[in-house]
């Protein structure tokens, strides 16, 4: 299984698990076995998990950057819902401008690292033959 197939498989499994957890919480809430209100503020952490999954073994710089955005968005939403550091929707939106700038700075480094990893993988495959 090549790295792109492994990445796609992991992504599908992670989304499936997230839907199973979400469906279970909603079902238990509807059956009166669980009060989902107590757990909804943790929902943004699912975005963090999904984002981390996107950054591990990424098949392209675009997927890696997408994972970073997903992690950032999940952490931001969690901080806003928990009112961490005094963050609210109203006062924390400039963080997205800041993150956009960080992404623009990191994009060339991420692309170079991806190209180097891909080049090394091709060399290893060539030597194995």
C-alpha cells in the first residue's frame, strides 16, 4: 500500500469513527440516556483530531496545509466556546488573518519538504529494483 492509499484509508476511517461517535451521542441523547448538552463544547476537538490525521503522512502540500487549517479552526472554536484566554467570536477573528499569514510563510517550506520526501522515496524505490 503506497502512502497516498494509506492516507486515503486513514482519512475514511477517521471520518467514519467521527460519524459513529456523533451518531451515538445523538442517539443516546434522544433516548434520554445522556445529556448531550454536557458534551457539545468538546465537538471542535474532533476537528483537531481530523486535522492531525491530515498532517500525518500527507500525500501533498495542499493536504498538509488543509490539516493545519483544520487543527487551527478546531482549537480556535474550542477556545471560543470555553472562553479561554478571554477569546470570543467578536474579539478573536483577527487570529484567522494571523494564521493566513503564517500559512503563506510556511507554504514554500512545506512544498520543499514534500518534494524532498518524494525524491527520497523515488530513490529508494529505484534502488530496490
